[in-house]
C-alpha cells in the first residue's frame, strides 16, 4: 500500500507526511481509480514519535479537542501560498488568506475522489459523537487562483498542473488544519499492537490507559463502518500534544466503491476479536438508519452528494452489521461486560 507522504492536519480529517510507498491503484469513493495514498513512516514504540509535518483535529466534545484545533468549515479562505508535501501524493501545505495554515488535498487524477473519504469520515464521526477525527472541510477553489498561489514553488506548481482535476474552473478538495507537534500512536507495531488487543479482548487495563483503550475500541468500530481498509499501513493514528486524544487521521481510503474485500474482512475480524465497546458509540450507531446517515453526511455542494447512493447504502449495511455483532456479544457475555466503556 502506498505510504502517505503527508500527515493530514486540517481541522477535519487527515494527515500528510513526507515519505510513502507506492500502492497498486485502488477505487475511489466515486468509483474512479487512484494510485498512491499518503502515509507517514511508523513510530518506533508505544511512546509517540514526533511528526514531521501536519496534524489535525476536530471534535464533538469541546473538552476533548484543544481550542487551537478549531477550523470552521464555513470559512471560505483560499490559498495564498503553498508547497507540495510528499513525493507521490497530491497534498499541499498551504497558507490561507485568513492567515491559517492547512493541508489541502485536491481532487486529483492519481487519487480521484478520495478527498471525499476525509470529509465523510469527519461528518460521520460528528454523528457518532467522536471528537477523534480532525475536521476535513470541502472546498472548491478557483483553479487559476490556486495555481497562482502555488506558482512560487516549482515542484508544487508542476504537481498541481499535472494532477489537479478542474471542473468548471474550480478544483474540489478538502482542507484540514495544520497542527504542529502531531505525534503517532503505532497500533500496527509491537509491542503496542498486542497490548491493545489484550485490553480489548478482556485483559487487564491499567487505570492510566483506560481512556486510550476506549478510543482504540471505537477506532476499530469506526474503521469497520467506514470501510477504511488502510489504517495500519503506518502512521495513520495520531495523538494530540497531551497524548490523551487519539486522532483517527488519514481517512481517504474510507467509503470507497469496491474496496479490497480481504482488507474489509480484516476489519471485521478486529471487531469480532474485540469484546469491549463504548456504550455511547454503540447507542449512536443504533440511531443511525440510512435516512439519518444520509442527512449526517450531506452534500459537498448543492446538487453534488458527498457519497454516491451505493456507497451510502454500504455504510448503512456495515453499521447494521456492527450493531448485530455487538448484540451477539451482549447476548453471550452480558451488557456490562460488552459495553465496558462509557
């Protein structure tokens, strides 16, 4: 799988870091083909390692996310300067006209439609009461103005000119607030991988790790319902500066049409192996029928749905499947043992 060369940072959803490995093309949320995906190199141990670039944020619970992460999606500021971050990904670190820094993932030939996964992940996280997915705000920038903002950096200008998809003079994409000091929580590496599996499988959880365990449980559930098959390719799980808020970053592999079936099966296996879930998360998931889900995800622009109908239906089916798995565990082990976390 391609290594995401950027640590997505915008307040809604994604990181982009420098360094990535090439992937075979994979389908995008709108059914188009995509080539590489951004990812950062993995951190070495269960202690977080500093990121080299962006971070992100977001939050439903104001007490969970630092105020410095605030990034209003209603804002319409456009890039006034920027540079490419990563060698094969189409991600730019930009300074917006309001003075804020952001990661910008435009719709691009190499990753067609995948920016929508970032926005959909953020919106679904809000509906599920999760403060863990940084805001990913859909923006349609004037193509000529965006190109001019990148013109001072030849590499960025060349990448934008060759990859950006222009529609009626605009380039759609997402912006995510740039957060300095992002660290990574390497769930894909030992010893953390086995440690977290033990926590969620019924083992003893140290009191100081209880909330991290809860957030890891919800991450497994969230990836299952979004169909994100690329969480564990390296540095796709972040931590805030305090090391207490787990950030579900880099979500552009979610909500795809025709995702790799073997990877989705791995997601389901992780849910099946988990015996402890958040009561609040499960309650929110139960409340999301397809109509409510459609309202929560909404459009990216008037008359332009964020997700196509088949992708939306697939999410609703996975939510129902998740609830069924949890209900089976409740029947087998009891409600308090299964809905172990608040």
